[in-house]
C-alpha cells in the first residue's frame, strides 16, 4: 500500500505538538487547564474555543489546535473521519455495571450509628 505523505505529515505534527502541550510543557498547560474559562469562551470547547486569540499566554495550545484541525481536514478529504467515533458514549469493552445490593441502599437511608 502506498504511503499518504500528507496524512503522515499531519499525524506527525499533531503527535509532536500534543507531546509539547501534555508532556514537555505540562506544568504550564496544567495551570492553563485549571483556569480553562480564560481560554474557552462560553459555549466553546477545548477543541473549538470560540475565541479569536487562541494563543493568548498558551501558544503551544494554538499549535495543537492547528495540528488537530489539519489532521481532521486531511482525514475528511480522504473520507476516513467520523465526527462521532463508533461506540462514542458507550461503556468501554469489558466494562461491568456495578449492581448495588439492597443492603447498600439501606445503609444510605439509615441514620449513622457508630459500630
């Protein structure tokens, strides 16, 4: 199979910038994430912040957003991008639902008494 250089380049750039934001520059990124409202307008998300100045005091994030958008654009052009991945919103494989016993429910409704 022939390699897709444009897609490879987009993936490499995304991974490189992702590592800068979430590995190399982690302390700064962590501080920015703790104050995410300064970087995301109401109604926005991390990936679509709805702000004109996406690099205000967090330039690596702007590079990450640009790299992400490039990957999505190339994937869209090739028909390999799903806006909602298969299984999105579903429990991961192997997930087991925890069943609560009636004893558990009773302990929540009874007044606390030390042993």
